[in-house]
């Protein structure tokens, strides 16, 4: 794909790979011990303004973050509430779930992606980050998450 195919707006970079796990502490320990990725910071973010399938949603997800070279590894363990993660686990099981794309203007990027036929499936905010998953899987084989840093984490 040439540089002309790249969106012209606020796309920045691939920032992380998201992996669904059933036990976040065990997965973090194993990745650090067996592969050398880590240490992981395990968080239980307080999400705000959350949606799933275009409706307000309440859910809780544990995440663990570690840097691996120039990108991050994000582990996710759904705790409660209906999410894109639960849907994915039912269909495909645990494992790599998404590729994260950092953008400088998430609202503009969402509009551009919607114009290309990709709608937001799940979205929300946590301190310092606004994020949105797109329904890209059917056409690209991958789930993409947009995220923008907002203020201080």
C-alpha cells in the first residue's frame, strides 16, 4: 500500500496489540517469565461515557500494560457487563483481539472511518485516554481500536 492510501488526517502509529486473557495476573507472569515482555502494570480503569453497540453500557475490564520495543502489549480480562471482548471470546476464544492505532483527533478519525463504512462498536474514556473499537473485522480480518491521549493519565 503506497503512502497515498494512508488516511490524511490524524493517524499517528500502531501503538499496541490487545490480547484477551482469562486470568490477567497469570498471563502477565507467563509473558514476563517465558518471553521477557514486562513488567506489566495491572489496572482496573474507571471507564466513563461507555457505549456498546451504539447504546450506553456498563462494564468492567482489567487491563495490563507493558512496553515491548516500540509498541505496547495490552492484556484484557473482561470482569462483568457485555462487551466486544465477550462477543469475540464466544466466536474465537482468547488470544490476540485488536491492533491499537494512536490518533491525534479521535472524533475526526471516527468520522473518516464511518465514511469508509466502519462504525464504532464500543467506546469510552478512562483517565487520560479516549478510545473506540471499529467494526473492521469482517472486511480486514482485524479489529482496530482508535485511541487518543487526553490530558494527564
